[in-house]
């Protein structure tokens, strides 16, 4: 029987297996290696994010994350708060 634990909104159990999902999306405003580093740092700070690679040449970021702990809109929101614009298309 699951209990409502509001400190853990996803109600994860210790034996739950991660649901790792890859996602690739464009990021507007990624114009330098420093921007790419900040984007990676921002996304790594989000719950459930396992891997991040910002590809400056292609204008995209690739993220692998645990879908039980975060969702793509959450990642987009984090980038927006950091001053970047996520998009469906690569941004060069």
C-alpha cells in the first residue's frame, strides 16, 4: 500500500528501478563554450539527470534522465530560468 509522502512527490521506493530516457533539443543562446558549460551545469543540477552533453556545433543538448524524477518541461523551465531558450529544432 502506497502512502502519501509529500516530501517525495514521486513516491519512489528504494527498490524502484530508474526509467532512463534520452532527450535531444535545441537551445537558443548557446553561442560559446562557456554557454555550453553553463547549460550542462544547469541541467546536471536537476533531479534525476544522469548525463548531459551540450553540442555547441549542432546547437543541441542531449540529456539522459530518470523519468520518474523529472520531465522534459522541467528541464526546459530550468534552462529558461538560466536565460536560455529550449526549442524543438537545433539552434545554430
